[in-house]
């Protein structure tokens, strides 16, 4: 598969206190991608999407390399929603599809609820943002690194899992990669620690765009029970369960996940 050539676009937001970097790549109509808690990693799934769309992927403040302290300018979820909305508006984006994964699914849902004109279609990949006491979301921030593959993958020994968690062998890049991971989880954790529920259940009904809720059948981080919770609150929505997949179906079962999303987007 062709590796996408990326360009970076920066936008000054939040009264010039935060510079948002947006990674852009692909060919075709625009599509917004909102990354998960660990930060933006351009992977084969995005490469495949980029053959059909021009992808706009904003980086959460504090996760952009070289600009870690931007997170200190954000107090809460509403600050973040406003910053993302300004970023997308200044890019000239409205009435475009959005895909949000996990933490990014929560942000995509919040944006779609607050600004119904922003997105024409919404795809939520195993999103966080709701809470049930009988099905608690796993604490991924406090999990030991060795525990993460089992939280994210149905088969933690698979090639996909091993590739995702591969680290540099040289000690200096290894330390940098580990530090970046910890920092990114801490930055995004500002919006979901200790419980990833900031009242999204009260706002999901405001989403008017057609919505596809995709869930890995064996997700142990966020139970598939939550798929129906999202579906019941978003009026024009449907659920697609991906077999033999955990929390990252777009990695573990890429072709099946891509096919479901592609059919939905039309």
C-alpha cells in the first residue's frame, strides 16, 4: 500500500495561546480524523482512507512533538471543543465526514452534538465518553505497558499487535518514545480522568448527522455493551460489530472495518 505524503498546517487558536498542528494527506474530498488518547499515529488504515479522501487530522494540544505544554492552556472539555471547532472552521471545513477513534470518538461526538453543521456523517470507532457502573471502562492511563496489548487487541500476540507496540531498539529513541506515550496519555487524560464521562449522554441526542458506530466484538477496554448506549441516544445511527477484533478494529481487522466505513460513507 502506498504511504501517504503528509503536509502540516498550523493554526493559531484560543486567542493565540495554542498553535494547532493539522496533518493533511490524501486525495479526494475532505474527511476529518480525530485520533485516540495516545496521539496521532498515521497507520495503514489512514493510508487506505487517504486513497479516497483528503484527511485532516488535528493533533490534540500537548501531543504535538515539540509543543508539549500547550495542554496547560486547556482547562476542560468545553475548551477543547471550542478549539477544535475554531481549527476546523479556519480550515474551511464544514458538512464533511468525521471519523473518531476511542478518545477521538468522544471528541468527534461532542463536536457533532455542539455544532451539527460541521459534519455530514459521523463514524465512531469504539468511542469512550459514557459510563455504566455494571460495565466500567478499563483504566488505560494507569495500566502497565505490558497490559495494553490485551486491552486493545482480541489477539495480543498477533502481528498487528506486535507491530503497533514495536519500540526502537536504540536506547535514546526508545526513551523518547516511551516518554511521549506517557505524556500524551497524561495530556488527553485531562479530559477523562478518572472516569471518561463528562456528560456526553446528555448531548448525544443533538447529533443530527447519520452516524455509524463501529465496535470490536472483543473490546475489553470499552465493552461492546456501550455500542447500544450510543445507538439509543443518536437518532440516525446504526451499529457495526467487527468480529475477531478488540478496541482497535481498524488495526486488527483493517479490511473488514474499512469496508464497513466505506459502505456507510457511500
